[in-house]
C-alpha cells in the first residue's frame, strides 16, 4: 500500500465494528484534547513518570512504534530526543492533531512562523527543528488488532502504548503477543494500563460515588466508558495477566505503580488546592512505586518487557 505525502496510510476497511465506537469517541475529543489536559499538573506528572521509566531502558536513536498515539505528545517528545517514531491510532481526529502540531513546528522555523502551539514540548530546548520532526515522525491509521500490517516497517527497538489505550481491547493477550514479531531481539515493550483495582478510586465510595468506586470490578465483559457523549467498552487488566500473555517470549524488566499515592488526574485541581501536600505525595510515591502492594494498585501501572534473544535466555 502506497504512502501519501503526509506519511499516513489509509485504514484497512476491515476495521472491526466493535472498535468504531472508540474511534468515533476519541476523534470527537481530539479538537479540545490538548487544551483540556495539558494544564493538568497531575497529567504532566504522569507523563514525566512514564517517560523517565522508558528512558532508563531505551537505547539512543531508537526506532519506536507507538500504539494509540493520540495527538502525539509522546511521539513529539521522543522524536525530540533523537528517536524515530511511527505513531499509530484508530482515531483520524487524533492523528490529524498530530499532523497539525508537526506542521506548526515546521512553520515556526520560517521567518514568518509563529508559535508551534505544542503544549508540553519545547522544540528549541530539544535542539530539534520542525523539519527534524517531519523526518522523525510518521503516522498511520491502524488498529492495534491489526499490527500484522506493520510487519514490513520494523523491526523496532520499542513498542510503546501510554495511558490505557490498550484497555480498549477485550483481547489484550492477542494484541500483546502480536508485538513479538515487530521487535528486534532484545527489543522493549512498554505499556501503561489500568489495573482491576485502584485503592484511591475505591475510596470514592465514601463520597457516594459508587459507580466510579466499583467500575473496575466488571469482569470479562468489560464496562461502558463515555467520551464526548460517545460510548464504548473498556476492560481492566492486572500485571499478572500481562506477564502470562508474554511469558513465552519476553522477560519483565520493570513494573511501577502510577498514581498509587498521588491522586488520579480526574480529581481536578488537587495539586493547586494542596500545594504543600502534593509534593509530599509525589516523593512518597517515588519511594514506593516499585514495591508491593503499591506497584499494582494505582490508577495505572507502567510495565516493561524485553524480548528474549534466544531460548537459552533466562525466563522471569
């Protein structure tokens, strides 16, 4: 299939019907996504945590495949660090916002160019021009249930999925195993997922928020989520599920709880309301993030695996 001038290939017409509601929902969210979430202090904390986790393992000048890339905040960040990123998503709206960001960054390099409008990335501080972004970031409308389409693009040093995009799959084990052939021997797989239990969220039952407090106890049928008035299903997965799915070809190298002590980002304005308490919670979470039970009971967890180079390599 030929690429168009933007580097984005059209989505296959066989996209499963069950994925369309999520694609519609996130495309509806795309126009206001950055404006809504970029000012959120806890979201920026979460991004920094995820990036720090990835960068402790990631080699320089890596080739990265990003799943559910959204508006490209992470793609632009990693490109700015000298990596190449192929950003994929099922939402046309999200990828369109990424394209606009890269175009604005390119325009800013001209004498008449204005602000890039990038919410969390300063291109000048990265030493990377807008043209550099164009060279380092490609985009493709692609479902994570159809990763076989990308076989000719790899192999990759890292397959990366942030902020629970993969929780939109009811067949996460199949999605994870399909990443095996896309990675180099020794390559990394990092995913950020919502577990089936979040201690802080469960405490919301004492505020009368029963539905939120117990939404993760939904079983194999998943639960209904809503974004911009559009409904779709999502599922919750513990780290043990991911380990089991990948045990034949991968070794786990890192697991951290995210927002185990720091409140979830949907509790808006917490950092601003409690400016003395918030940094204390951040410090405690940093100390406990990789310890039991904290690493598996947050709003999210970050988990990284390394693809084994051969059958003789030790298993987890």
